[in-house]
């Protein structure tokens, strides 16, 4: 049975007691509308910790569009059932007033990692994410916190923020869960109509094709981008980029470890996905 905890003070009290009893705590921050990807995070957390806390909070400060915030699916009853099935002990589901009782004046920001990819098109988004995750980490003080690799830029920002601010937590990345046709599972998938759902698979297809091009020896980013361009016919492409996995800055040639990431729009729904590829050495062939 998962216990619903709406207040910070109550969560702190429950977790203090667990800590005093020597229990390890794993935190799974979410915005609800839970799906198989979240379930995977919870299962990994369940296997690695004595106490698992999931948080469900649609964080207003990370939405750059009011309509996106309003449309975000709210499914607390089903979410509680999924948490219970996944063995979550406590579900922290605060109100916006509980998390932001007064206008937020202190912010956490990692601008160096948010110039490209989603950061370029969503001003303020990662500042909102970094700030709310810092608040959640300070409230729950878990030994480990779990985030999906589907949100690769978010994961990189949170890792760096925790390291730079000396927050004593192990940030654990959990691999993306996919539908049978490759579509990365996301809360926003449920906003797609049937036709958009069909189109949605083009993003993962383009990512896998780009990865295969690299594994087959292609090193020119321009050529890889041209090779996958046809996947986006009839789809609004926000970006399809290849960046260094550490700095998240675009590369021209593939070397070491790279993140291939894309964002597309289907109607008013925005989907993101990524894959990581590592190559041992760099090809010496000139870029033509
Ligand atoms: O990935 C999400 O669901 C959110 O960005 C997070 C990490 C819960 C912060 O609100």
C-alpha cells in the first residue's frame, strides 16, 4: 500500500524516522500521468533501497507554455494504483502552494548545459527543473534519485547540479522504455490522435538509423543528418542534433561518445527522444 503524503513537514517526519532506523531512501520524481517508463524507475528504486518515495508534482516553473501546463494529463487515482503495484512506499503529491508558498526568488540554473537541444527552444525550462529537483532532494534527502534517460539533457543537468552543489545523492539514470515500434514511452503520447501516433515512430526510426550510420563508419554529422532527413517529411522538426555527451555542445564529426537527440511536433504535442553512441577512434577520412 502506498501512503499519499501531501505536506512537506509530514514527509520529512516520516523519512527522518526511516533514516534514524538506518533505512536507505530512493526518490523517483515525476509529474504524474505515470506509465511503463516511470514504473521501470520505481522498480529499479525498489530493488536498490529500503524505502521508495515517488513524487507527483506538475511543476509550473518548468513549463514555458501555459497551454502545455493546462493540457498536462492529471491522473492521480491511476498513478496511485501504479505506485502501489510497483511497491512504492510513499507518494509525495504536494500542491503548488505547498511547493511555492511565495514567489520563488532563489533559482538553480546550469546554463552551460542548456544552450542547445531542448534548452534552445524552451527558455527557462531547465531552470525550473533544476530548481524543483533541488527542492525535492532537500526535502526528501534520498541516498539515490532516479531519472529516465529519455530526458537525457535533464539527466545531465541534474547530475551536474547535484555535483556542483555537493548534494549528497547518487543520481541514477534508467534506460528508456519503448513501445514495440520503437516510440519512447512518454506521458505526452496519450495526447496523440491515431494519425499522430503513427507518425510518432519516425523520431526513434531516425535516431536508430543515425546510430547505425555511425556504427557502419560514418563520421560526418552533416551526412548523417541528410541520411535521416526523409523521416521528417510531413513532421514539424524542432531539432535533430548530435552533441558531445559531456558538454552537450554540437559536434561536426563523430568522436568518442555522442548523444543523438531530436524533438518533433505532432499537432500541438512535442515529443523528444535520444540514443547514445560511442566510437573507439575517429575516422581520418576528410569530410566531403
Ligand atoms: O521528468 C519529469 O517528470 C520532471 O521534469 C521532473 C524531473 C519530475 C521535475 O519536475
